[in-house]
């Protein structure tokens, strides 16, 4: 059984093809990189409209299959930016109708967790999902994926990207700051905001920019932001693990590629005797393979959708998904 997945919740449009054993046959993507400012939803959607068809062709070529070998079309139904979601949903509907195969809308956050379970040894982990727009601590409990903690304002990736942008660095700023942080040594005072299992980052952004104006180096600030923000994330992940009695941790989302974050969460996990799992980088960022895999699992669990039911949901909550495949 082969599923194709189309991802397009935000800056990245991606197409992946997987089989029923979670073997990744293809996983290609293209990302909008605005020259100035942040991501404009309409411009990102135009970008996705331009790239989605060539990417489908490329994925099929890489997988070495024919379009007619596909059994399911899956797409990212939400949460995300409206124009982007509608663009990839339209592409997915057209593909499913023309091939006359089932279509499945997938929750993007759940897909980050499912691909981690698919490609690592994790079975029932607490997921620390850290991306541009989202920051959530998710685990399976009483038949649903539930959000135990999350950001109360901006996502961690957003904090990194916005700070980088204000310092004149390119998008995405996260990986650039990770390199710069290695040259930093002074831990500058930044607000540590943890409320129960929730976190907040916008105060840290304001404080870091104020310190920058006062002459602090970008290296020291990158170092300090990472130390403080990642400590917050590690703390809430540990609290969620203790709260629900789960002894596996999985990382997902683009920021999960950060070595310092992996080191801090890994240290916490090993202190608890818990394994930590990190999928390969191209499965951490937004990608089509995770959508394909989750769509395939959902379909196996009996999920069926009419075209009418494929309308997108910008605020699609993780705990709204009926998890019938576990
Ligand atoms: P996603 O939204 O899951 O595709 O992830 C994109 C986000 O991951 C952006 O905010 C990037 O800045 C961030 N990111 C990617 N690589 C790294 C890294 N090595 N360190 C920190 N952030 C990263
Ligand atoms: Mg994501």
C-alpha cells in the first residue's frame, strides 16, 4: 500500500511517499524564504501553488513508481495558515479525484508524533514538538493525543527566527543562531517563563532585543536564548513525563534539529532512565512523508472522508483527532 502526503501548513510545501511499513520512498520539499520580513500567508500560498505539482512529479520519480500505483492521498488539513492550507487541500483533492483513490486530511501536529513512532523505536512517547509556529508537549492519553503543555504566545522557532531577523540574519534564523551560540559564553539575564506545563517566549524576545540595543553581542544573546528557552522546554517536558507516567521522550519539529536542545532533553531523559528519540532532520521539519504515513495509518484505522469533509481547519486542535489506529 502506498500513500502520498502533501504538507503545506506554513512556510514549507512538501510531498512524501511511504509504504505500509513506514518506508520512506520519497520526501521532497521547498521552503519560502522571504527576503525581508516574515512569512506572508498569501505569498506562501502562491509559492506552494507553484511548487506543489512539480514536487509531486519529483516524489513519484524518486520513489520509482507511477502515479497510478498510489492508494491514498493525504494532506495537511490544519492547523496552519489558511491560504496555504487551502492551496494544498485543492491539490490533494484534484489528485485523489483524478486517480479515483481515497483522500484523508491529517492533523499536522499528530503527524509529527506519528512519524517519530514510525521511524524510531518510540512506542508511546511524550512528544516535545518544537517548530516555527508551534510549541507543544503532546502525549497519547485516554484515546486521544492530548496537549499537556504549550506556548502561551509565540512558538520557539518564531522566537529564534524573529530575534535573528531583528539582528539582520537570514531566515530561518534557528540554525544560524545555533552556530553563533557556540561562540557565546556569557549567560545574560532573560525571563524564564514557565507556568505549570506551559511556556511563554515573547517576553524573552523583547528582553533579548533590549539587551542587543544596549550592546550585548549576538553570540552571547544566541547562547543565552538557547540556554534559557531550552531549559524551559526541558522542564515542562519532564513535568509532563512525570505527570502521566511516561518514560519515553520524542523530539519533533524543526527546532528538534538543534544539538543543544537534544543535549539538554537527552540529559533530563537519561537522569530518569528514559530513552530519547530524534527522527532524522528531514522528518523533524515540516514534511510530506509524515502526512503520508499518518494518512495511511488513519485509513488503516478506518478513517474515510468525503470531499466535503476535507475542508481545512486553521485551528485544528491536536485533541480533536479521533485516534482509531492505535
Ligand atoms: P518547522 O516549522 O517544523 O518546519 O521548523 C522550522 C523552524 O525550525 C524554524 O523556526 C527554524 O529556525 C527552526 N530550526 C531549524 N533548524 C534549527 C536548529 N538547528 N536550531 C534551532 N532551530 C532550528
Ligand atoms: Mg511542523
